[in-house]
C-alpha cells in the first residue's frame, strides 16, 4: 500500500512527539519505542480511514493511547513468571498412563466373578452404601462386604498392585514432575 507523500511526511514528523507521549505513558523507553512502532504500523494499515485535512497528530495520539490501554488490559490478565516457578507447578502427569491403567482395570474387572464385579461396582463406582447394595442384590449386608473384599483382593492380584504407591505415574515420572514443581 502506498501512502501519499503528505501522509508519510506527517507520520515521520509526528514520531518525536509520539515518542515523548509514549514515554510519559509507559514510563519505560523500550516499551515506549514499541508503542510508537505499533502506532505507526496501525496508522499505516488504516490510512484509508484517516480524513485528509483533519489533525493527523491527534489521530496518531488517539491510536497510541488506545494501543497503550489495550496493552495494559492485556498485561493485567497476564501473570509474570520470569523464573518459571508458576509454570513448573502446572505440570501434569502424562494422560497415556491413566488411559493405560484404566484399560488394565477394565480387563481385570471382567475377570472377576459376576457377583463380585456387581458388588464392587455398586459400592466403589456407583457410590451405594453396603445396605443399599445388599438390597439391590437381594442378599445380606455381610455378603456384600465379603464380595467387595474378595473383589478388591482379586483385583490387586490381577493388577499386581501392592499399595497406593502403585497408582499414578511411574517413579521416574513422579520424580521429574515433583522436582520440577520444587524448582
């Protein structure tokens, strides 16, 4: 896009006063220079909307001021994390481990006898009390407790789980994500 010589000359002539205004707003010379550059780029792109014969300097100052306040609003939503400490705490465990564990659990669940599978699903997955599960299955509460206990033990055998430490990421992944969070 080619600008008229008077528009181009007007932009160049306004640079020193734009920079002074930008420094007064931004309180930082580097940010002020960036602000002036952004103003000039926007003015160049939108030169068709400038009405010749009106005050070019006022138009440029309006663009600069609007750009400054837009950047301020944007910065308010940003969180400064120069040392990466916030980002490190946002680390998550890889999803494929959870998906793989869930698939293993589903296969192990299918290997349980139907009465044990039914009992553990009612208690563990559906959130029923032992009394409610006993009523649903038409048996005694002690029978449901026994089925759930045997199902849990059998699942631990099938999945080769010995305790809570066997859940979640493998030890190496846990060490990496936990040490990153500490840094």
